[in-house]
C-alpha cells in the first residue's frame, strides 16, 4: 500500500451495524489504516431515516470525500447526475475483485464502469424460534407459506410475528409480498406496476399481518424489529441480513433457539462505498476503499453485522455463523429492482401512501391509486 502522509478523508455513513463495527476501537480498523498510510479517517454516521437528505446535500456542498450508497437503488440516478467518481478498477490479485459475490458485483457497476465497492448486504431473512412453532418452516418459503405459519402459531400469550411499518422501511418489506403476486413494483422503464388486483392483494396481505404483531407495530423500523427478535418478543420475524450479527450477539435471549429461512421473493441491496464527485483526493479515497472492503475486513464485517459480501468470507465463517449458508442462497436468488433514474423519489411516494393504508387512514386500493398517479406525474 502506498504511503501518503498528511492526508485526511471524511466519510458520510449510514447508521447500520457494519458501520459501527468499523469505528469500534476494539477492532482497530481505522487506526490500522492510518498507521499504514498516514491518512486519517473520520466517519460521520447518520441514522437511516435521515440519511438520504444528508447524502443529497453532500453532493452539493463539499464536506465528505466518501459516501455510502444503497447499491442498485441509487446507482443509476447518482451516475447520471454526475454525483460519483469512477473507480480506477485496477484492484490487483490481493484484492481479488472476483471473490465478491456475482450478484453483488452487478450492483457495483453501471454501463461497464465501477463506481462502488461493497460494505455489507441487506437482504430479507426470516428468523424463527424453533421450539415455539408447531412445525419448523422449510429453508426456502413463499409469502403465502409464511402467512399460513404465522396464523397457525397465533396464541394469546405471545406475538406470533413482527414486521416493519415505519415510513423509511415499509416499502422494501412490502416488496416480497408484491412479488409473490407475480409482479414487481416497476417495469424496466420505471413505470409503476402495482396499481392492479395483484398489488391490492399484496398490500392487503401485508396489512393483515399486523394483527399478529405488537399493538405498536405501526412505529416499527429496524431497531424495533431487531429488539423483538433478539429479546424473544415474537415467534417469527423478517429482518435484514446486515442485522443478523447484532440480533445474535451476547444480548440475544436463547440464541440457539433461533433458526433462519429465506423468501422465494427476497430482495437485497448492497450498501457500498463511493467517491463523492466533489472529492479532491480520489487517489487517497480509492486506497481507503480497497482497504475497507478487503478480504480481511469483509470477514470482520460478517462477524459483526452478519452479512459479508465475499465468497471467501461465507466459506470461512459457515460453521461459526450458522446463518451464512441461508444468506448465501438468498444472495444467489434475490432479484434487484430495475435500475432507474429516480428510484428514491418513487419509493418515497409509495411509502407515504401505503403507510396511510397500514395505519387505517386510507383504503389499500386508494393508496395504490394515489401512488400510481403521483409517480406517473413525474414522467
């Protein structure tokens, strides 16, 4: 690694477990980089619900050299708007770019150029308490099978299920229900596909599941779902792969009772690092990106947050982290959304409307109609 003295890199990062693993003094990750290169690294971590506005602001006013991007969700839009710098791409044998999972590599590139390097994955993973179910689910299950299992395990003593309903989370957890009805949210051209009977069935199923959850589930996001699963407040729950390491940490109640499945219609995005177009130090920034996404650190990311991005990490950790084989299969199966120029804006529109339906302030049919018309007005 080249030694470049007297430099500093500022990073805008999302508040997810992997990121807290980087800055944890016990791991010595950033300190080791500074010792090797002389480049100081500063992370500013912002919670997910406030991250996107802060990210957009970072592209207008220079404060950060490196930013975190939610993979394919935002890549096309940010590239077309000139927000990201292309990577040199000459990573070398030690870095081993081909070791990154093939489905993840597709999220890092756009029109033949590399823009991102992976931090961690967030894909749909089902957790369940095996001792508390009448029958364990299969490793791969459909949404209708999940609904049947939850219904069959309802009782008056404990919540059978937990799901996300916070405006910043609800659309992506609704997406597998939509896909289970045979449609996706958008066409490849970015047109909405959900305003039909299939979309209505999906939304009604999602809303009906709240009767098996805690009474305050309408406020649940990542943290609340993590707590419900970890503290044994539900029998089944769907979380992100990038949360599993924290769910299963020392605070988990009876972790040996938790098992894992993945959905036929799982979705995944790879949270990744990119160089801000305003960054005046692209050489130093790319040196850091190669370091923070290297094989050694990817293994540490998996151990901390639960979901690495490299084949070698999954292989090395499959015995210690028993959810790895399930996550690996999920990553092989998960389908991304189409890459579009305004994904974030369209998801925001859908989320606002289906939250109203989830909270009983609007009929599911009207919520989908409203979202459909508002998205069409963007074209």
